């Protein structure tokens, strides 16, 4: 089928949505679907896919992020090409134009929800903007024939907000790219600042306030033998460097490809303190890498991490709640190995092929809703 996909972000930018797209688009091409992606002007090329770049304005708080502007030529393009389905990925600005154009042209419309922007905005003490944004997002998703989201927790929240026809599109992991065999002494030496024999905790993701990374300072105070590596970058990096200034923390910056796979596999424990994850790809990548996960008992992480089976969860509302599970893991090599084994099994059962087939089924449902 012909698929018009709108996204607010696109590779080479790195985040959860672009990770999802970078894995899904090759699967769609392999299944012989014709895909055109409408993305901001800073979007890169992508094999087998036509990328239609739309004028955009930079968003200074997040380097690499640009807000796609409404462009009437998009509607003309859709009217001429007549795609079988329009998919708005996390619609806000550019995606909103795709939503409105699809409905105006009577095209089947799928909208997928991936980022809890309302909580992010509220976390920056912009309550008035959060309320307006919540109403805007609800309106956009209510126009879709099928809505998708990455976790059962997010699905429940969307249904409570009156968003109809909500299904799951969880996302997967490349269990060959992220693999225990990628463990590297050289990478461990790098992430531990030359102390590879000490326990190494790892966080991977955006360095932003909504990720609650500063909560790990309390943990490190109580675990003087452990070290923490933060892989990623973002608008909160300078503040976090001040927060962790006197603690054994290594800021690794962005890593990708083999370096990222080595970073995951070279840690002892992966820790995810964020309360706002709609899924948490990085937790799944850590599992694939054979590293036990300690995560906040919140959002989509609950769908991935089964406490005591393939990882450990803690109450993010308690200041030092992460300390107990981390101590438990660091004290027991047997527990680390067992949780790593079960986490790896979870990752092996989460393929992108299966998730893409689920997405195509949602496209078919949207087409059926229109005809």
C-alpha cells in the first residue's frame, strides 16, 4: 500500500521516535509498501523511502529539534498521490497538518502517541501551556480512525481522556545489534574513568529534567563503591554536571552504532529513573545486551520490566527507593545473571518484524473504517 508518514523528528536526530522509525521503515520497505515521509527540513535521506522535507523553525532548548511549519503544498501532494493511509507519528505541529489534510481529503488516518509532552511541559512549571497542549493533542487524536500507543498504561490514559480506537504498537529491539557479546573492557574502562573493577551503573537517554536523572545523586551518595555513566546529551546537561560534580559520574555524550552497543553490554546494571516513559526503548536495549534493569515503577516501563522476573522496579516517589534494588543486584552476581538471562529472553521475543506487522494491521483497520 501507499503510506504517507508524518513525523516531527527524523534521523539523523536520535530519540525514541527516530529509533522506532529507523527500525520500522526498512520492514515496511521489505514488505513492499511504498512509503513517503513528511519531515522537517533537517531530515536526512533514508534508503528505499522518499523524504519530503518541510520548512521548519529550530527549537533552541533541544538542539537538533525543528518544528515543521504548516505548508499548503502538503495537502496538494496528498491530493495528487492519494496514499492508502496517512500515519501521523506523535502529531503536534507538522503532524497536525498531516492529520487535518488527511481528514479534509477523506483519507484513512492513523495517529500514534509516543511522548508524554503534557507531563514534560508541566514539569517545566508551564501549567497553562500544558492544559492547552493537552486539549490540542486530544483533538488531533480524536480525528484519527485508529490510534496507537506503546504501552498499556498509556492506552489506559488515552482512553480516560476520551481518545477512541486505541491500540498498541509497542516497538521492538534488534537483539543482534544489542548483544551480551558486545561487552568491551576498553569501553568499560572509558565509562568508568579508568576504574573498570568498580561496579558500573549506566543510564542512556536524553539529559532533560523530565528524566529525573538527578535522583541518582542520592543513590551514589549511599553507594560510594559504584560509578555511574550517563550516555546521551540534552538541555539539562550543564545543570546535571553541577549536581554530580563531586560524585563518580562520567558524561559520555551521544554514542551510536557499535559504541552504543558496547556501552550497554559493558555495564553491570542499567538504571532508568524517568517517570514519563511511554515505553522505554533503552530498557529493552539493555535487556538485549544482557544487563539487568532497575527502573521506576511508572508509565510504559511497567510493560517491559516484570519485577523480580526480568528486572527490578522501584517507587519513584520515594527519594532513595532505587537504592535497595541496586544494592541487592550489586551484592548478588547470581541475581544479576538470572535477571540478565530473563531480560535477554524478553528482548529476543520483541522483534521489529512482528511489531511492523501489527502496524500494517492497524493501517488496514483504518482503511476499513473509511470504506
